């Protein structure tokens, strides 16, 4: 399996260096978000390319990964084209200029994202490294959890896009649909997608991958980072926090 990880790492490194060079030409790095989903496809696709044959279970895992990655990248690309430079990256890069800025972005924006992708995609590489096999109960369970996650992520993003498209909702808080059950249905769905992919292969030595994704979404780059800004921009968000679960779906809380 080590040689497959080397292949995935090499493909990701090449892609990230290319994107870094584009960022120097464009003058900012915000478009990297649109590559997040595609990066997983690059890593898994490069790995699969080396294999003489794929079993049905391996094919299913690749299809699930590709469907998730393409949808997410298209969604994030549209957001980038609509909103332009992301202030989060402006803060990360700070006041650095010239070569110092470029080197910092290479290691701590593009390089870091590549490393995270390589770690999180490891369950799929593990599935590809195994002997070709037919689907079993684990495959069905994993695909079912993946489907639940895809539903929450895709429908949650769709509901949010519709809400933001209405000028009357400027400054308001989306608290209907899936957003009445959790403040971040898309993040919850993302976590389920990766737990589902891990379940397909159910390699206990690779359980750190979906655990890392869940941690990132709940405690680092997901919920905390996003809500820090929402509390300032949307007056009703504090009440929404009191009434709605942060991550795991549940009925709204009745608080006075």
C-alpha cells in the first residue's frame, strides 16, 4: 500500500505546485478552495491508474468519492467566481509580501491542504490497495451512511444558496429546512460522507482519517471559523445558536 500512497502524494504535490504558480500569477490564493474536492479525485485517480484491475467494491468507492468531490468543487468554484478573494486567506497571509508571501502560501496554504487531502483520502487508497472484491454488508452500510451525508451536504448547500439569492434575506439567518435541525447540515453531511467511505473498507488502522475530517469541521476550520464572523454580521445568530444544534441534527430547542 505504501507505493500507492507515494503515487497519491506525488500527484497531489504536482497539482499543488501548479496551483501555487497560478496563485502567483493571479495575486491571491482563494481559488484553492475549489480544488478541495477535486484534490481527493486526483489522489485516488492516480492511485487507481496503477492498478491492473478494479473490483466492484473498489469501483463503488471511487464513484462515491468522485460524485462527492466533483459536486463540492463545482459548488466552491461558483462561490469563488461570485465572491472573489476570501478574507480568511487575506488574514492567513497577513502583511507578507513578495517572496515571503509566496513561500508562506506554498507551505501553509497549498502544502497544508495537500497533506490534509492525503491523510483524509487514505481509507479510499486502502480500499484500492486491497484485493479486488465484491460488495458485502460493509459496502452497503458505508454507501448508506455516504448517502445520508450527501443528502445533508447537497440539500443544505442548495437551501443556503436559495436563501442567499433572495435580497430580502440580507442580514437574516436561515433557520428552516435542514438548517432548523443543525446550524451546519453541510458540514455534518461532509463528515458522514467520509465515515461512509471508511466503512466500505472498515480498516481500523485508517479510522483516523474520518476522525480528522470530523475534527476539522467541528473544531477547527469549519464551525468555529465560520460562526466567528456570523455572530458579528447577523444580529439574530446568537438566538439561532441557542435554539439549534451546532453539528449533529436534532429538533429545535424551545428556549425563551
